[in-house]
């Protein structure tokens, strides 16, 4: 009996001990839990309230404090799907910051792109917010991308979103987002020495520029070209004749004064808007270079047959010429199609331009423009 009693006491003590240990562990566990659930004190009360509402206390407490996150939380713009991005986006001292990054995130910009935009193009934020996503970090990889023109690229893209960003960059570099003649490069006389020179509604020759090496063409001594272009033209016509394709020059070098007389006559007859579609204003004509010829087919006063046009498209580059205003490219050249107008560039460059299938305006911007 005595033994039995002793055992009972030991058993009771053991039970009490077990319960005590269990209760103690539970209390400790709950205390620990409670401590872990306390919001990170680095965040403001307003931010913490939002963190608790989303049950993200533990997740956020396990990470370092983020001012970007706090700003988003305080602005009531928090979206849990962008939690990681908030941590990656560098905080900016800008009162629109939470709104701006929220909008950019919903447009599918990632945190790297958002940091890049703030670092490089914060002046263009409003335009970016007003348009669909564009791959802005890829822009830098385009050889002809000019960071100073970003605002123009974005503005042009907004109204011309049928073009990809590479096309937008080239077109804006050419100047197509601006009215022709409104903003142009004025060449110096030194610039005119190169056969590669680009002349269009955005590039003007000096009024007094006249090539020093003009020579008459054998077909008509009143028609002049620079010597190298004149020789190339004779070879071009000989090659055409061998292929039984016939054409004759009807206009070649034209001085600033001659172009001025012509343009004024057209303007008075058809009005400025119409005249600008087919005649260059003085100083903006390739004919002043002495490197351009207009050719006609027999029985046509100032045009060529479709067969001759095809022949010129496929063969003129072999002799150094390109068709400068081809059919279907009016929106780039800013002139109506002029199948009869060929421009001398030299065989090497004309071959490259021909192979590129680009207008000279595009080719020049992509491969010849010095930046
Ligand atoms: Zn012409």
C-alpha cells in the first residue's frame, strides 16, 4: 500500500510537471508569435496598417526597409503583385513618384526599366505615361538613336504607332515629324565637296554654291553635270542602249537662281502646297549639286516608261546612280514619285543604297550621318 501511494504521488508530480512544461512552451510560443507579428517599426503607422490589412507583416518584416514601398503604401496605391518591384525601384524625391511608378508598372514596365527611365529620361515621364509600353532600354541599342531627340520620338510614336521603334527613330532623325523647310541644316561650302551629300527638305545648300567641275553632256551641251557624274551618265546610257532601253537627259545642273525661277513659277501656278510636292525650293534641290539628272523616254516630254523605270531601278546603281524619289516612298522623300530623277552617288555607295532597299534619306541617317 505504501509503495502504491508513493507511485501515485510521483505520477501526479509528473503530470503536473508535464502540464507546466506544456503550458510554458505554449505561452513562450504565443509570445514569440506575437512578437513576430508586430509590424516593422521602420514603417509609418499608415503604411503598417496597409501591411497588416494584406497580411504581409511577416513577409515585409523579413526584408530591409524600403522607402519606395512605404511611399506606395502611404499613397494607398499598393498592389501585392508588384511587391518585389517596389523593393527594386529606387526611391525618387518627386511628389508624383508613387502614382508614376504605379502607372508604369501597370503598363508592364519592370523595375529595371523604371529605374532606367528615372535615371535618363525623367523629363519624358508624362509622354511615357500617355502611351503604351515601349521597349525603352532597347532604344539605346539602335545605332542611330539620339538621346536628345527622345521626346520627339515619343511624340511621333504616339500618333504613328503603326511603326516599330527603329522606324520611328529613323523617321524622326530624317525630320519627318516636322514640317519640311521648318527646321533644316544649312551646309557650308566645305560640306558640298562630298558626292555623298544629302539634300532634301531638311538640308539646304548655300545659295551661292556652284560646282567648279561642271561639264556638258554629249547628248545636249546645255545640260551640265559634275565631271565624274557626267562620265558615269554616259556609261549608264551606253549600258541601257545595249539592253535596248532608251532614255535622254532633259534637265541636269540647275543653279540656285534657275531653281528659284522654276519654283516661283510653279508656286504661282499651283499654290505653295502643291508646288512643294513636286518642286524643290531654291537651295534644297539636288539639281544644284550637279549630281542629278532627269531622263525621259522617247516620245515622252518629261517622264519615262514603266519598263525604263524598272531598268533604272535594277541597273543604275552599277554606274553609280540611284532612283532618288521611287514610287511608294513619298512619305519619306517628301516628294511625289519621280521615276525620271536619278542621283549620282558613286558605284560603291549607290550599290549599298540599292541593296539596302531604303531611300537615300533613310540610308544616310542610318549609315552616313555623323553623330
Ligand atoms: Zn529632278
